[in-house]
């Protein structure tokens, strides 16, 4: 038994100082139920993706979903966390509940509120997703970790600053037409490529335009078993949902290979009976532009060391061979940690039903998703297809 997405909800990502973690959860839970045409009583189980790590004083947040509707009372509800892949981890737990026959309809919510935290604390909180014995003192926090990865990549394969700027420019251009995106401004290649007062170096060769945004936001999806989904107004089937966990210390692996990402994609293609050429679009985890570049290689778009050729060729543009991050990605859309993976699934569901508005990829039939926690430690790959 597999699962399908039958409803979703999504707040705009950005700075929501007038909201709380609770209000964001309540908002998308209610909207997702309405979109699926269900009541709270129809839901069998609930999963909440919430990273927290100090961003919210309120911990133990699973039961905040119950604030959306008294009909949720006594429903099994669990908070899930797996660093920046927290949202996808929650989605995958919902799928497992359906596969096991423990639930027919599952509500999954992802949330994070980051902007109310002072700047220095944001870096400390995010660095908790690294291996602290080795990386706990890294300057510039998690940006510093990926700055080291970019440095190592440049040392092995040459300076790829042009490619990183191309990735940033592509994703900002895509984000202009995404109503949920935090930054809806086409910055252009030249701005992203050039160091300036508004675009300074942050860590290693990474500039501000190479780094995803600090964000608040929430997203939700409603999952159902196939029999139930076929009676719903819409149904987006999981052709594959694969989770690959790798070593936390970067010293135990070739960090430039993103082996967990590669393994996740290979398993997903095998499970779904598809190949990369079958995909209509991909939403991938561009927490930093160097991550998207290496992910091109891990998913099979390019050989090791040649991801820059893909970035510079334009073949991942929204109207090209394989649109990558037509939503604008984490780079433009924003990255509220616990919400990101759920957002990716909701946005791909919109694409497959033709409801993605200005970011719609024409004729989208199969969508791939890659969401990772840490530096390619928690790796989640989904392949989605509309069946109703």
C-alpha cells in the first residue's frame, strides 16, 4: 500500500513577526483540511515537522496541531526532527503509517519561526546540525561549513564561482513568480557574481547570494491511501519515497560526492521504474549554491566535477531540459527549516495538478524532490505522479 497527497496548504515564507509557531501551524492545518475536503475527524494520525534547536521557546510542539480543531483531540500526534530534512522526515513518517495500515488519512505539518531569534543565535542554532566535535567552532556557522565544502570543491575541480552565480541568478529569477517566496526579485547574474557592499563574501568563496534565507513559515499536506485518494478531488501518488542516512562527521566520507544524495536518487529511480530523463522537474535542496551544484552530479545530471557545465548551460532553467527549483528553491523561496520539505512536496503537487500559477512547468507529469539535513547526512528523495 502506498500513499498519495490529496490536499495541501502553504504560507508565504519570510518574516512573520505577527505570527507564532502555534498560529502558523493552526493556519496551514485548517487550510490543508479544507483543501482536501476533510474534517479533523477524518484524520487518523498527525505528524509535525519542527526542527527548533532553540528558535522557539515552546518545545514539545506536537500537540499544537490540536489547536487547529477540537476534532483532533486524542489523535496520535508526533513531532519529527531530522535537521534541515525535518519536513520530508515528517512526510515519510506519514507514508509509513499508511503503508503499515495504521492510518488511511494523515495530516503532515512543517513549521519554523527563525527571524525572531537574534542573528548570532541563528548561526549557533543551525550549527547544531553539524558534527560538533569537528565543526562546532566553525566561523560563520553553517555557512562556514558549506564555505569549506566550496573551498574543497574549487581546490579539486577549479574555481566555479561563475556557476554558483548562475545558480543563484536562476533561482532568484524563478522566485519572482512564486507568491510563497520570501524574495521575489530578479537579482541578475552580474549582481550575484560580483562582490559588493550588498553582496559580500560570507564564508570561503560563498557570497550572500549563495546562501539561503532566514525564514518563518509553514506548509502542510494531507496524505491518504490509494483507495481513499481515488475518491478525493485530486491525488498525487508517491512513486517512490526513499530515505538514506549517512555519517554525521564529514571526515568519514568524501564530502564532495554527496554519496547519500546519490544513493537516495538511485533507490528512488529503481523503486519507481523511472530515470532522470523521465522527470518533468526537480525541487532540490539549495541551502547554498554549492549544494545545488554538487546535487546535479549526485542525481546524475553531470559527472563528478562537471556540475558547473550544467549550471552554465541553462539546461536547468524553468523552460529548459530539466527545470530545477522552478519555485526559486530555498535560495529565493526561503528556508524555514521544519517547513522546507513539506513545502517541496506541496509545490510539486501543485505542479502536477497544473495549479502552480506563474511557476508552472507546462505539462508536468513526474516531479522529483531532494531534501537533505546537514551536509548530505539525512537524504530524502521522493518521486511524485498525478493519478487523479
